[in-house]
């Protein structure tokens, strides 16, 4: 009951264009509900009383091939999950680690599958969601449908693979004003697929979280070294285009070049292992698991420890001895647990109230779990130490020193061009980190806040001056008057001229 309630309460169904029509305690009730409502999507556990999930899936598939099915599972049930894939299951969710964001990402992809089933005017499918399903079934579960796989825009010759991670996912979401991330995922896929089509054979699918899988091949055989250089050149084009359009930073885990699709599952593991090196060497890298990153890792860890030692107060220098263990054991799990322990100690000193402690620790734990690099972990710890210096002030208003500095920066610079990178440089934190921190403490995206602040200032000038619209736009940081007018109307409900004519007194 609690799992069902958790799923219902944690997902923004209306934002996804969905509605929950039934909530059932077992497979028999679920089948009856399916027959009554004929829903587009069914989310089911595998092990249930009276009728289990496997039997439910089979009975639904006997009558309907269109209904999309998502299974809830645990690691011990992966054999059953693999069997369920053969029954036409769209995706799976691990119960012990599922998050609202993961749920919404999966539901968005399943919604794309449903759109995929709708014929267009010429009878062709309207999306490429079927490619994602075929590739995932093979690289994740080793379930290969050769007939369907042969329809993919790939050849058996000079196959190359990369797993791409969007380093600054939250920042890109802010840039595109996408609170759920589904628009970002779609935009990234469109850009990459367009580039792959221009350069030859290849495909891109969304994996999960911030990761995408890119596959490339050739129709004619060339030396593997040349094929690898050509593939990395394609990846470089993708990196530049994503940076140009979406201010995105990406890292690639890259496999070797092989002939034959039977190598794809192993290539995926190599890519994933290579991408894990990002934690030690930072964002925006091309990573190959064949390369020895030992010296680079050690130098990176030393640089981060030096950065921390220069920033911590004298009272915290003893903690540097604890952090020095990372020189010997630089694994991500070791680093995350170590920083979380030090943060917990600081929080207990900062807040005597247990409720405040718990709230802060939950926030920091969430931040640590999302940190993609050692540098980001260091940012979180340094922010905790900064907060410690102003513990009394923070406990009153709930705003950290970093967010307070960001607000001051915005007030002083809103009339000038202001980028996320310039704000991050001012507070000496990574762009990705300050986006997450600002949203947690202020309840809204950083770039949305800046836009709101500028429009609020513009509205005030509209009421108190006789400046022309283009002059006001320039004074509040807009270089383009038409863009200013669109933003003003979107936020105020009327154009600048209409606002002035109606002598609107209401602030945002």
C-alpha cells in the first residue's frame, strides 16, 4: 500500500499529461481494472498475491499489444525482469532506488512509445522509440531480436560506441526552463541524431538519468585506428553543437572499435567503466578504459585537497588528515561517505535543534548522491563550512552564504549581461552545484529568478518613469527589445505598452 501511495504522490501526473485511474492490491484486481478502463500504461510489481505480475502481463498481452507496461523490480528478480521483456514490457524501475525524477523520465519515454504507435498521414511511425527498446534489450539483457535489429541505421563494420553524460543537466534544464528534464532529453536527442544522419550511419538513444548512448558504424572497412579517429571527430562535433545551442558540458566514455553486433554488450560495459573515471578527472572529457588514468587521478585528488585546505578555517585543519585518505583510496564511494561524515559533524555543530539537523542532513545527503565529480563533493563540503561561519544568520532565514552572495550579485549586475558561468565564478563554485543549491533554498530555478527580478525592475520603471520601452529593456539587461516584450508579456500578462496604459500597480 505504501509503495503504491508513494508512486501516486511523488509523480507530477498532470504535468506529464497523465491521470491515475486505478490503484490495485494484486494482479487479479489489476486485470479487472484494466478490462474496465483500458489504460494506456500499467505499472506493476512482479511478486503479488492471488495473481503475480508475470501472469498479469501475459493476460493483458493476450488481448492487447498496445498497452505499455512498466515493472517494479528488485535486483534479485532480474531474471524475471528479463523474461518480462520478452512479453513486451517497456521498462523497469528498481524499487529500492527509484526517485520521482527517474519515474517521470521513464513515463515520458513510455509516452513517446505510445506516440510511436500512432500512424502518421503516410502510415509511418512518428518517432524512433522502437530503436531505444531494441538496443536496450540487447546491451542490458542480452535479448536480441535480429530481425528488428537489422532495421537499425547500423552496419556490422567498424562499430564504435560512446556513453555520453550531460555534466550540467540541472543548468541546461534551467537554460531551457524545463523543470522535469523531458524537454532537455528530447532536445539533446534531436541534435545528436541530426548530426549522426549528416555524417553517416549511427543512432543515439536515451539511457537514464543524464546518460545517452551513441552508436556509429561504417559501410566499408577501414583500419580500426582510422575508424576510432573518425568517431571521436563525430563526438567532438556533438560536444561543440550542444555547447553552442544549450550551453551543455558533456563527457564521453568511449569503447574500442569492433566488427559484429555480438560485441555491443561488452562495448557498453567498457564505455560505462570509462565514464566512471570522470569522478577523478573532472567534466568535459573523452575517457577510454584502456588508458591508465592513475597519475591523472592522483594529481586531481591532490589539487582538490589543496583547494579545500586553503579555504577551511584553522579549526578544521584536523579534518584534512581524514581527507588525505583519498590519496590512497580515491574511490567515489569512499569519497562520498567521507565527505558526508564530515558534513554531518559540521551540521551537528551548527544546529542544536534535531529537526533542523535532519532537514539539513537530508539536503546535503541528496547533494552528495548527485555529485558527479570529486570537485563537486568538495564544493558541497566548502559550502557547509561557509554556512558554519554564519550559523546563526542561516538558521533564521534559511539562506546559505553562497545563495546570499548570488542574490547580491544579481542585484548589483542585473542591468548587465549575466551568465551562469559568471555567477559561478563570482561565488567560486561549479555552475551545476549552484543551480541545485539555489533551487533547493529559493524554491525556483536560478535563471527564472533572474528573469523575474529583471521584469520586476522593468515594471517599476514603467510605473515611475517616462522612459521608452527599448530604454527600459536596456536598463534591466535585455539587448533585444522584442525578446524583452515577449518575456514581459509572459510574466505580467500584458505587453509593456499595455501595462503602462493601464497604470498597472501590481508587482510580480
